[in-house]
């Protein structure tokens, strides 16, 4: 008897461009690792005041294309 694996499909929407994407789309990414993390699909922006006390944080879910562009920007690579 053949055992079938269940694949969890969780759709997400990019906070930048609005496109829908899944975890499977993230797994297809290459060279989108940053700060020692593996393949990622989001960032958290943390705002500070002058004394380095957190004022606010905001998280962003990014589709593979937007994440690829953001990583290139953070690495200082040329933008397309």
C-alpha cells in the first residue's frame, strides 16, 4: 500500500504588491537567505526613539519576488 504525504497549502498575500503565494513558492527560491536564516518570506521593521527603546514594530509578509528584491537591496546589490 502506497503512503501519501499530506501537503499543507497555506496561501499568503504579499504586503507590498498584493500577489498571493504559498509555502511551496518560498521553497523554490534560491539565494534569498539573509542574516544566517534560510529561505524567508517576511521582515519586521522595528522603530526606535533616541534611547533605543522600541516604539513600534511592523511585520511584512513578502512574496518571493518582493523578498528577492528586498534582500538584494539590503545586501547593497544593484537593483534591476
